[in-house]
């Protein structure tokens, strides 16, 4: 597994308060495939908190299956999670809300700008 993936999972608990504000909670199992090998990660999501492990504590509420290579693209912002699922390059089963919450942890593509910030700068110059 790549170093970017390790860093991504390690950073989730610190980022959770800013990302997980709603009342949804559950256990998301992430299966990273590489050839005939699958590595399992378990991400327990709750309002404002995340717990990450590779030990299954209970049955998962949802499962996200993706190749290790594509997951590294997701965690570095070079690919989008929903697009990968729609292209059938990754699969998802179970509580879809957990995937929708989890994908908020993926960074925006490099060079992406928030349109609201662009509009604020434009208004500031013309005002």
C-alpha cells in the first residue's frame, strides 16, 4: 500500500470534526484490492469523530471496494470518488449515506478553486 494511503487514513480522526457535522453514523468497510490480495480498512463514522482500524469490530453497514491504485488517486485528489463508482471502477454496497459522507474526506483536484471565493474576489475588485 502506498504512503499516501497510510497518511490519508492516519489523518482522518483529526479532520473529522470539520467534515462530519451531521447526525449520521456507521461502520464503513473499505476493501483495497491489488491483484488477488485484498486489504480491509474499517472506518467508524460518527458526528465529529472517526475511528480507523484494520480489525473488524462488527459487521459493516457499507462496503466500498476499489483498487489500491485508484484509491491512491482518490486520496491525492487526482480522481473523484463518485465518478469512479459511476464508471464502475469502484463498487459500493450498503448504506449509501456513509459513502457520501466519507467522500468528503477526499481532497479536491489540484488547482480547483471554490467558485464562491472567485466571486468574492471579483466583487472586491469591482466594488
